[in-house]
C-alpha cells in the first residue's frame, strides 16, 4: 500500500496514504541463498469518522429515535458515550448506534459519542440533544370586537422550540381579520357574527 515499505529485516512499516487492498508476493532468502515466497495482502481502511453532525430535538412523552452514522474503519462499529449523559428516558444501543426511547424531562444534554471499529480504532464526536415540552396553545379565549373597529390580539403558546409559526387549520375567520404567522390576529371586522376556528 502507498506509504508503506518492506525492510530487509522483514518489517513492513510506514503510514498508509490510500484506502485499498494490496496483494503482493514476498521473498525471504537465507544465508545459503535458499529462498521461499508467499503471497500476502494488506487492507488499508479509510480513517474512521463519525459523520452525524447534529441530533434532532426531542419532546417529552414523545417517542424518539435517531441513528448515529460513521464511515471508514472496519465494520462492525461499537457505539458508546464517553462523556455526558443522554436525557432521561433515552438510551444508546451499542451495536446499532441508535439513540431511542421516550424523554421524560426537558433540558439540554451535551454528550461525546464514540465509535469503535473491528480493529479497535476509535473516533469521537461532541453532540447536543435538547428535549422540549410539547408545544401547546395557552390562549383560552379571545376578546370580542365591534364591526369597523380595529382588532389586534396576539395568541400565546408554551413549550416547543421558538419561534412559532401559526396557521388556521380548520373553521372560519371573521371577515376582515387575518392571522399572521407570528400569531397576531389583526384587521377591521366588516360583519357581525361568531366564528370558531
């Protein structure tokens, strides 16, 4: 393999520069000029690297699953956490690299994951996993308005990851009013009536 060499003492050494399998025939000659040959091969694997760059957010009481990924080295990989702890309710499967479970508490966990290949070569990566409360609309009622009078009311939510994006998914809005993606109902109503949405 590129980067390696064979010394007359029989030692193959160096730093491989290319991932590939090389096949070659070696010869040994004794003091009496008698020789022996043998065909051998060396497989050089690409450097082991964890390719997962970030972890998806989790939500309390909501099933979570994300698979860690790596390239290079010699499979199969064995996964572990070398520093920090996963959020309560989650665990890492050593053989598959899957982080799964149901989070039970909100918060941010800073962890370092490790992949070990079949040749015991190691790679590590620092990652962050944040668990949020499930978002909920906390606006219970909305104030009434009068035809022709400007209306402006902000909706309120809790939990989740801000910023929020609001939309109407069913029902109808009073004519003349609109809901912005920021959660503000505004406009000037042009007809009386009660609307549910």
